[in-house]
């Protein structure tokens, strides 16, 4: 009986130890890559290199700055403006009516433009606060890929891809 129990315990111990190490590795991988690779999109590799072209970076930062207004006007007002795909960020009028403060932060991550098209990677946070300073609606640290096109000498966001 001892001949069967000891090998069985050794096998069971090995299984438990290997399962623990896999969990640690998996948790470490998720922790290290969540910021970008959770999007599960083949385009996430675009974040592994950084754009060094100052002109492209300036174009991207101008687009980002222009897109901030989408978070601050209502969906109803957006139809009067040409916000491109960024109109998806416009909140409903009731949200803006109930918000005494709107905090928007869009961080540039990477860009590439080739001719009249390209992309920008951003990470944004948008928070709507009531009269007491309490957040009642918001999106936090959302990594997003914006496809851009140049139309009539003006760059527009044409498609937005985000994690679901």
C-alpha cells in the first residue's frame, strides 16, 4: 500500500506546484500586458514601436485635442458638428444637465500616418461629476485605436476600436 500512496502523493504534489506556477505566470502576464494587449486585436502590435516623426505626432495631438469636445457636448448637439466617429463619445443631454463638472483626459500613445490615412492609439478617461463632486458616469483608462483619414485637408477620426 505504501508503494502506491507515496508515488500518488508525489504526483499530486507535482500537479499542485505546477498549477500554482501557471497561475502566477498567467497573473504576471495579464498584469504586464493589460494596458495594451487586452484589446485582442492584431493591431495591438502597433504599440510595440513608437512614432518618432514630429509632424505625425503633432497631427495626432491636434486630432486628440479636437476630439476632447466630443465628451463635453450632448449627442443631440453632435449632429450639428462634424465630429466623425468621435460623436460616439458624446453623452446624452441628461448626463450633461446633471454634471456640474466634466473631467476629460486623453493620453497620446502612438500614431502612424501614411498619405491620407493612418491611426492613433490613445488612452482616455472621461468623468462626469454632480454638484457634490461625486462621479455618476464615466470611463476610465480606456485604450482605444482611432483610424483617421484626411478629407478636404482636415484629419478626421473615421473608426474607433476599443476592448469590449
